[in-house]
């Protein structure tokens, strides 16, 4: 069974670059990768918060949040 990797972003240039560099580099044989654009899917902000995400871009790997760079706080996206 693959671990889940969820990449949360807001569509800003920092986020798009992080997605290209990190999310695309993940081993798809090991991770089921999902990309969530919180600017377009605001209903998923609560999911990101529940996973421990404080800002985007961030990736949650197997339930552990990793903040890549500061693009926007989740509170700014609400």
C-alpha cells in the first residue's frame, strides 16, 4: 500500500515552483500524490489545518506536514 502525499498550495509563483520541484520528484511507486490548490478548493483548508499545515506551499507525507517555503498563511486564504 502506498503512503499518501498531499501537496497544498495557493497557486502563487513560490507554490508552483515548489510543486514542480518537490511534488513532481516524489516516487510515484511509493506515494499516492495529490495536489490541492487551496485558492480554488477553499473547502479543503480545514483538511490542511487538521493535517498540521500552517502555511503554503507545504506537503504532508504519510501524515507528517513539511513546510517548504512561506508563500501564504492558511489564515490569509480563508
